[in-house]
C-alpha cells in the first residue's frame, strides 16, 4: 500500500499558484530527490505537505487517510527539516531534542538515547547551545529533531546547503541509511549530481509542474535533463 499519496496539488501565495497540479506517491523506503531551477516551486511543495502553505486544490493522504492542515505533522508520521531556522540557537542540544518529542514527553529519554546512538557527535554537546555548533553539526541536530518522533516520511529541504564537502557527504550517507532502514525520503537538493547518485528516483520540477519522474541514474544520462540541470555533463556521466 502506498504510504503517502499526493494528487493534483495546487496553491501558493497571494492568490498565485506556485505549485500547479503535482501528483506524487511514496512507499516505505523510497528515496526521491526533487531538482529544478530556483522558483520552480520545490520548497513551496514541501511546505504544502507540512501544512505551512495552504493549497486550494488536490489532496494529501497518509495510509489512505487525508491529511488536514490542523493535524500535527509528527503525529501524522511526517518529519520535516527546513533549510533555515531548523534549530533553536539559544537552547541546548538536549532541549532541542526534547522539543522534537513534545507529543510524547514520557518517551523523551529513550528517544534521545536513540538519536545519540545514531549521531554520537551530539552526545558530547548535549549541554551546549545549538548556536555553538558548526554548520554540519547543526544540520545533524536538525535531522535528529525530526527523527525524534520516528517519522515514516522524511522531508528534507536542501540538507547540504552551506555545508563543507565532507559534511555534505556525511549528511548524504546518513540520509541514505535512513532510506535503507525503511523511511521514505523526499529531498530537495541543488547539488543535483550528488543527490541523484544516492537517490532511487529523480523528480524534475519546472515552473510549478512535475515534468520528469524517473530512475535517478536514468536522469543523469538523459541529455535534456543533463543540459538543463546538471551542467551539461557528457554522455559518459555516471553515478
């Protein structure tokens, strides 16, 4: 059974449709990356799924049940890591993790322990304010917060933005492992080649519409996609 199904999603800001009728389905363990030019509606699309931007047409379902804007995101089985403002800088690492578990405070210690086992670098920084962390460490904390409620669908908006190549590679490795563990991942990423190298599916957005949805490796080798979005890599481009 399809885990998440999105049909005919339309909406945007100020009466203007930024997203223009997107269909998309995710099963458990799927790893799909959305690429496309700036202004294509990628981030708006994720925010619509999360209830942060209203849509006037279409539907979003989890396990065959419609999601409504009033539902708590994490209670619906969805975790979201926005590109910016994804941690509370003045709060400690532990306090940030606790916020991620606000719906089930009785489970907070166990859930924090799970994330520290997954991300050992956070263990030595629990008492530090999040603002003292490096860029890669902040992104790790943001991801850990989203995982505190054990989401079945994980939405990531530019997780490698501002990271060093080493930190970005580590982030991609972590996300790949989460997908192998059965979490459905839908990720927006400007580093298209690196993202397509680890994803199963590649989805191309242009002007608010989905124009391609294919096996990631096929998109890398597709001449038109390569010319428009991947820097004109030669025919021999590989993953």
